[in-house]
């Protein structure tokens, strides 16, 4: 290799912070870079991990597959259960319930998406729910689960699933994979960050005991503090509290008191919402709320009054500001996880945003020159993803018909980003939904939340009218029949776990 070429390459990566963000980055980079770059992770056992994100979306299966983590072994190691979607209760108004189910709904016919045919049937007075045509939803509400790629020989896709798991146990599993691949773990508390005088790049992190860890590329996984990206490099932060007003949460685990449901539940409360995430050994619960509308004591009381089983620990408070770093990559430092921004866990995007940031970094892995154009593109893509997730979360709050509290009235009245208002207007008037570029949530996801929050299109696509009533009846009927058969053939969620991936101490 040409010495000059070698000199231009990144020789060492230093990851600041462990947890899911740090250890996922370490494990993925160790494998992707094939051991050719020195990777050191610095973490302190004195510093706690937030670790409230225990629900995921299906993309996590891609990271696990890349790392060679077999699914049943993963489920056992993390005390996991399976997740088919998120049930939203009382969001539009008290008494309403709908699900953002993963996977497809129905199947397209010709060049036209399924929901336009469903809208035509609805306009003709047929009472079938959109979710009658969702395999994931029908399995979820019957507490059933089994992996399924396709429904027989039909064009219908099968189950698309994610997981509920213990984030600390997942971090431990990733740690094992990373260290087996050559990553060095350093225990210690960082007391300062040394910057290079000539260009302001991070030169090293300084630890207690006069230890110094130098590197070429630094990953900031230090959580809300943003020790490097903000503390040293002053990246700045974009605050979205005016759109997503919840700024606090209180979390507590409890014992199981009901079925091991294969879905997350998000129940709206008077000034926020409560999550319920079932794992094999416990249930994760939390209450996300606005401190301007609810006191900490009131929020804790609401959470404890709505547990399905006995609490297993003292409630744990959290404070946050929803938003993102203005730049997630500055000079030779990339922020991941909570250091890069915070999106409340309403749609289980926390782990995904870590994964997406790491995947983006691998695709844009720099050389020692750190081309400004590459950094700018990383920041552009990161901002786009955060902003579109932001819009999706705002939709849940804004499109409500609740009159029971000032919080919900304010959410309904607030002006929303133009990108969201345009999406709502397009769907409301034409039934059209278009996914743009690297946008995370699919048309199917937007469809379910738009309809679930009460936004019904005035029209559907004209091509849907080309089918005869008989063709429509056969088309819709066949889909329902195939879904019903597939669900009835599935074991219960509990039985599937017992037979394939029960944790030893569950």
C-alpha cells in the first residue's frame, strides 16, 4: 500500500459512552471495517444509562442479521417478546383505539395501492375496517405470533415484526460481540476534551487518573450531555418543544398482570401519554407528559394508578428537550443516540435512529481529510430523517378531537410544520400519500395514523372505479380469507416464545 494512502486512512476510532448506542456502533464498525481500524470504547460504570427505549421497529432485524445474531438467541438473551405494532388508545378522543401495525395492508391491484379500493368500498357504504386487511393487526389483537414470509402463493406479504426487549441486556449482548471482534473497552470517567489548536478537531479525551485516549474519529454516545458534540464542539440544538410539548417522563417496571401482548400500547392521558411494553420477565411502563400542564407528582400518580401489575421498582424521572443537534457531525466527531437529539418514544424510533446514524456513517466513512462535503451530506440526511419523524409524531398530537384538557386543545390549535400540513392536506383532499427520499415511515404507516386520528379523504383515486362491484367483492374477500386462515394457523404469542426462545429466568 502506498504510504501516503495509508496516512490518509482513519487509524483509530474512539467511542465515548456505552449503552445501546455506543456498543451498537462498536459492534457494527468492528465488523464493517474488518478489524483494520483500532476501536476503543470509553465508559464509566458511575454514569447511568437512560435505557427506557425497550420497543423497536422492524429495521432492528437488519442490524442483528448483519452482526450474525440469531433471532431466538437474541430473544432469550434480552428477555424479549415480539412486536407487531403499536396500539394507540384515546388519542383522537377518549374511547377511540387504532393500531399502527407493521407490514402491508392488503395488496395493490394493478398500479394502485390497496387503500384507494378500501376507500371506494367505504364510500359505497361497506363497513369493513381498514385493519381487517392487516395480517399484523389481526394477529396482534388475537395475541398470536409466528414468523411468516408470505401468505401461501398469493401476493400478500407476511408478518413484519420487531421486538420489546431489555435495553441494558441488549447493550451487554452487543458488548460481547464488539469485544469478540477486537474492540477495546476502557473504564473511566472523562474529565475533559482536548482539541487540536490548529483546526479545533478533537485530539483526545482526558480521563481521571491522568489517562489520555487519542483518536482520529470520535463518536459521541454520551447521552443527553453531548460531552463532545456540544460540550467541546458547540454544535447547537434545535428545540421542537413548541410542536412536541412533552418534556418529562417517569418510568417504572411492573409485574405481568395480563396477556403477553405482541404489541406496544400508547394510551393518551390528560397531558401526555403512557407506554406499556411487555417483556418476558416484566412490563415496562412510562408516562410522558408536559410539565407546563402537569406536576411531577400528578404524573407519577397517574402512571402508578394505571399499571397492570405490582411495581417492581421506584418510579424514575427523566427530563428532556425534544429536538436535534443542528449538526450531528462536526469536524472529526459524530453524535449518535441521545447525543444527536431526542425524539420521544411514541413510535419507538430511538434505537432505529442509532442504527440509522451508524449505517449512514459506514456509508460515508471518512478518510483523515474529513471532506466538508461528506460531513455536510451526513448532516443533511440526518436532519431530513429527524424532521420527517418529527412530523409523524406531531400528527398524533395535532389531529385530535379531545376537549377534556387544555393540553389537547392547545395541540389541536398549534400551527404545524409546512411539510406536515401539506401531507395532511394532500391526503384529506385526494387520498394520496407519497414517501419522500430517506423518509422512515412508509405510506402504510402514515395511512394508519391519518385515518386513526380521524382524517378521512374526500376522494380516492379514479382508477379504483374501473373495477366492477363483483371484482371488488372478490378482491377484498380473498384478502380477508387469506389473512384469517393465516392467523388461525398461528400459535399464541406465549406458546411461540415457550417453544422457541423462552429466557431461562422468565
